[in-house]
């Protein structure tokens, strides 16, 4: 009976040892499963962040192209405005000077120095305004177009800066996730 009792005790000790080993193995397995799940989640998160970053880069390229186009449109609008303003100012000044000089010397029934016909009535300031008004409108339209182009250019620059900041933030998040994934890999080794 002593032998049986010693053998039973020995078997109980071995069972207890095996149970401890099995519990430890289960804990390691559970930790491995947890780490694997977390690592898989991080890999998915990395892939999603990489796609997100790629999309941001595409948006930045589109914003840069829109900004370049808006800048070019702005330059064209500014050039047209300058040309229209210069033409308007030049024509207005020269016409006013010329007309004032001529008008000062002319009276009704004189001969027109331009066409040679008899002056029945001198042109009024209102008639002159009718001549200048289309030029003024062209200048004003050019100013409005230049303002719209400047606003669009500013909007594109704001969008571009926002996308660049978004990319920087996404890159930082991506680096953090990669660091976490590498830490899990290091634990698994």
C-alpha cells in the first residue's frame, strides 16, 4: 500500500506540475492570441493609414494643380485689368484733353475740325459719358474678374495648406502605429 500511496503521490505531483505547465502554456497562448489580434488590427490600421495618406497626397496634387491654375488665372486677370485700366485712363485723359481744347475754341455754327461739317450743337458732357461708359464697364468687369481669381487663388492656397497639415498628421499617426506594431513583433520574438 505504501508503494501505491507513493506512486499515487508521485502521479499527483506530476499531474500538478503538468497542470502548472499547461496553465502557463495557456497563458502564453492567450497572450500570443491577444498580441496577434492586436498586431493584425495594427496591420489593418497601417494599411488604412497608408491608403488615407495616399488619398491625401492625391488631394494635395489636385490642390496644387488647382492652385497653379488659379494663380495663372489671377495673373491673366491682373494683366487684363492693368491693360483695361491703362487703356481707359489713356483714352479718357487724351480724349478729355483734346475735347476740352477743341470745345474751348468752338461755338455753334463753326466748322468741325474733325469732319468739316457745320456744328449745329456742341457735344455735351453727357454724350461724352456715353462714350466712356463702355470702357469703364470693361475696366470694372476686369476688376471683378481679378477679384474672383484672387479669391479662388486664396481658397486653393488655404485648401493646399489644410491638406499638407492633414498629411503631416496622418504621417505622425502612421509612424505611431508602426512603432506599436514593431513593439508587438519584438515581444513575439
